[in-house]
C-alpha cells in the first residue's frame, strides 16, 4: 500500500492501465490464431483504448481545484501493472483470454472500490472514484455478455 499519492497521479495511473491493456490485447491478438480469441481481443483492445481516452479527457475537467489533493493509504498500484506480452504464451485460447480479461478487470474494480470507499476522501474525489467504479461494473457485465456471445460462435 502506498502511503500518499496525488489524485492526479491516481487518475494518470488508471489511464496508463487502460492504455497498457489496449497495447497488451493488440499485441496478443497479433500472435493468436484462435478465431474466437481474436474476436475477444479485438473487443478488449477497442474497449481499453476508449477507456484510456475517456480517462484522459476526464482528468482535464474532473479534477478542477482538486488535482493537488493528496490521498492517504492508497492501495498498491503495482496491482495495476499490465502483463508483459513478451512473456505471454504465443497462441492464446479463447478461454485463457476470457479468464485473464476478467482477472485484469477485477484488479481495477478492487482498486476503485477501495478508493470509492475511503472515508477520508473529499466528496468530489470520492464521487469521481464512485463514477469510475460504476463504469467498470457496467463494463464487467458487458464483458461477461460478450464472452457468452463469442463462446456460442
């Protein structure tokens, strides 16, 4: 657990996580032969790219007057590290990628839950993290439905 981190740095870390996942999924897709896995990776790469751009835009407007606010007892941000595609298997199966995507989404969701539930966070910042958590939960449901739909192919 990091002791202190600026709110701006936290959001930058979330943006970097989404951008890193976008790159990761696109690189894995290039090495994957499984048609269903490629479809899932295409969806995931697009989704993470949209998230990264959205968080970047959000950072410019949402943190007005709060960018210098420090957060205490921040959960370990190393849990938001993107896997290295060089160490991943060359040819990933659909099931492997579905499980990994769920795990990577869950990491961010747990991080956002901690930040949204922090009693010491100012109301505006808590609201930002609550909004990001709600968005992540919606996307989790969409991911699960996409996995079900692609599995039928």
